[in-house]
């Protein structure tokens, strides 16, 4: 739904690295942010075919738009599940996190339009400690130092999810070997370098190596050593919850 991040900042539009320049989702302003972010979400929904999303868990709920089964990057649509509800007829509705503005947007979709699987992984990012910790089954597995957003373009806080995992053609460019766009968008930059101001986890290469790990110097993205982002990409799946505090 959003454009992935490159050049060390949100939303840089570089098609060669897999970043589509998509228009804003027209129903985004209809969505109410979810408060009280947690790390308790344990399920990911894979959308099996385009499905309507609604304000309430019912076919009578206002339809806010459609979610495709395939992302703009050509990968399956994997959505973090925030909750579920069963109606009197026994039909299950899923509340899911969307990759649209405003940050924290969530909607309901018909559970019959998705398959659901458990995700044991979690990621916690501390802006003050400049530290990313990966959890598995609620136990800390590994931690990495990171570069976070500078004060003028801070990394937004909240509960997000990994929207895609994009292997880059080379590890010598600014964003390093991997870009992982999140369902997070800059609160400062609406647009950046031709794309939406989307926040991503990504590696480091070229000029980004001038900003040491453990500093706050990015445009909002979370930069990691290439070895660290490679470890995450090969262990943590799309849809995993990412809590930024």
C-alpha cells in the first residue's frame, strides 16, 4: 500500500529497489487510530483475495475500501491481527493493522477472506536506547544497535508491522542489503524523494555508514548493520509486530 524506504529516509521512490510510487489510499482519513500499542498480537492474516474492509465487524459496517491479496511489491498481503469478533451467525471478523495513514489505522475484514497463522516473533525498538530487540515466544533472542530518526524527523512511536522484505540488488547503496517497509509513516514528511514518507528498517551502505550506529540521524527510518538486517530478514516474517517506544 505504501512506498518502501530508500536513501536512508522515508518513502524514497526508487523502482529499481522495488519501491512503488503509490497514491494515498483514499479512505485513509476514515480510519481511527488504535490506542495503547502492545506486543500482545500473536496472529497474522494472509489475505486470500481482494476483500472489503469495514469500520465495524459486520456487513452492515461502513465499507472503507478494499484490501488486495497482493502488495505493491508483488508479495502476499500479510496483516497483523489486533483482535477478532464472532457474530451471532458464527462468522469471524478480524481487526487488522493497515499500511496507510494515519499511523495506527485498523479496520475489520471478513475472516473467511483470509487465512490466519500464529507468529512467535516480535520486534521492540527503543528510540532513547537506539536499540532494536528481537523476541521469540516473548523471550529476547537478539539485540542490535540502530540509527533512529533525528529530532526534526523522529521515528514515529506506536505498534506497526513489517509490510514487506525487499532484498536489494547491491549492499553498497545507502539502504544496504535489505529494505523492510513498515506500516508506519513519518509524522513530519508526507512525501520524500517521489514517494510517501514511509518508515522502514533497512541496512547501511555508502554515505549512511557516516552515521554511527547508536545515533539519531535518520529521516525517520531505522538503520541497522547489514549483518543485523540480514539476520532479521532470514528469521522474522512479514506481518510481524514492531513496537516503537
